[in-house]
């Protein structure tokens, strides 16, 4: 029986940036409150055009088998078809379309 190879696109916040990566494994993981991401997939090495953000992600995750992202930092997880886009990093800045979940309640000034 052939094993299906699923591909996931995961978007998550990392400081003031949004990372979008592709992976074969995503689960709730063994650590409470974290999403476990494994078997990262990057674009083909034979392509002539080099995307600097994808190269930065490749270098950052070089040698990493799996990593854990806090659940509150995950923006979206999609199961995608066999085709994948490039992994990328975008700035979340104040003008971004993604509103972060507030971590601390607003302080009351009396």
C-alpha cells in the first residue's frame, strides 16, 4: 500500500517577521502549547533563480530535523497539493494584514 505524502504550508510569527515554510510533518507535539514541525521542504536546488529569503531560511534551519513553535505564534496551517511555493519571510510591521493576538492585557491607568 502506497503511503501518501502530505505537504503542509505553515505560517507563524517570529519576533517582527512572518515565516512561511513547507513541511511533511505537523502535529501538536509532546510539548504542551507547541506545534511540532518536521521534515522541512525547500525549493529545488537545480533552479537558476535564487530567492534570498528562501536561502536565509535554508541556512537558519540547516541540520534541523524538527522544531517547535508556540501555538499562539501559529497564524495558519494548510495542507496543500503536491506543488509548493517558495519558503519566505515577510515583515509583520504595523501596516501588515495580520493582527497579533494580544499577550498582555492593556494596563489600567488610575
